[in-house]
C-alpha cells in the first residue's frame, strides 16, 4: 500500500501538530480574512471620498443659494442650498478621514500580529507549512 505525500521526495514530516499549533494556524487564517475584509472597506471608503471630492468641486461652481436635493439617511431627500451641502460634504469627508485612519491602523495592527504568528509557526514547522498568501 502506498501513501500520498505532498512533501517533496525525500523530505519527511515528523513534526507533531499540537492543539495549540492548530489554534495558532486557525487564528492566522481568521486574521488574514479580517485584514482582507478591512482592506476592501478601505478601498470602498477611498472611492467614496473621491466621489465626494469630485462632487464638492462641481458644487463649488454653482450658485451657493441654489437649492438641490440632499440625501439624509437611506431614503430621505431634502432641498438644501448648495453652500450648506458643501459644508455637510466637508464634514462627511472629515469623518471618512477619521474612519480611514482607524481602519488603516487596524490593518497595521493585524499585520504585526500576523508577522508574529508566522514567525512562531515557521520556527516550529519550517518548510512543512506555507503561511504565504
């Protein structure tokens, strides 16, 4: 009876995987997924900021006393003066910048944790484990 091995020929795996090791591997996987999710949120936030910047530039070309519909919440629109809309958009951009900084910090923190887990797991398993994305 032959055995199927994914290791290169001549390389044997005699390393025991403990529950603690498995927990670290699982944690690494969860953190990778969380980091990717946050990066998607960052990309979306960045795109939204660009749209608001472009909109603000267009609105600045208009008469400040002209009224336009402005969306509040998910489905309510009210007519507001362009000057007021520009101020609200500036406030939205400030909030988005704060949110972007928070998300970027989360990505950095996760990256540090991932590096530590990767270092620990590679120290034990060497080439027997692949922690690359």
